[in-house]
C-alpha cells in the first residue's frame, strides 16, 4: 500500500517538452519531443517527433533540416557515448539540466514538471504519445 507522499515502487522523475518556435517574435510553437530524467535510475532520455506540416503552417520558410538536426542532437546528448560530444562524460542529471536550460533558439525546452514512474523509458514513450503526437 502506498502512503501519502510515497510512490511505492515508483521513483520521482522530471520531464520537459521540447518545443519548436520557428518565429520567436510570434511565440507560436509546435511540441516536438520530450526529455525525461529519473535520478534514482540514473536515466535521461529524449524522444522526438516532428509534425512537419504543422511546423510549416507556422512558418513555410523554416529550416526543417536544421530543426531535425537540433532534435537529433538532443537525443544524442541523452544517449551519451561519443554521439553526445563534450557532454558524454557528464552524468544523467547534468545532461538533463543542460538540456532544459532556457535558450532563445528555434528548439526550446519547456518548463520542468515532475511525476512518479516505475519505468522512465516507458514514461518517455507515454509522454511523447500524450503530449507530442
């Protein structure tokens, strides 16, 4: 039985949406991915999905290839290894914090939210389906 304030067999996780803001001055965005971090499992992961027609409806001149490259870079940083570049040596928490730091580029992180999960990788997929696709 789970008592108030406890997650039972679930761990706290944090997540943020990745938004594509093709024209920053207009403030319009398309959700294009989700970042998930679970300290207890030393997990950081990202899943992305770009709805190209929606993005082009906001800005027909947007650099779609550039946006795809930026989204792939986020997934690479989460995956670690040589694809993560300089971030490869950082722990999962440090990579997550770097990725959710505010920035004024076309691909931006949203606010960080929290929840409980038994499986952070499955949570990443669930959030992608719920909030992006």
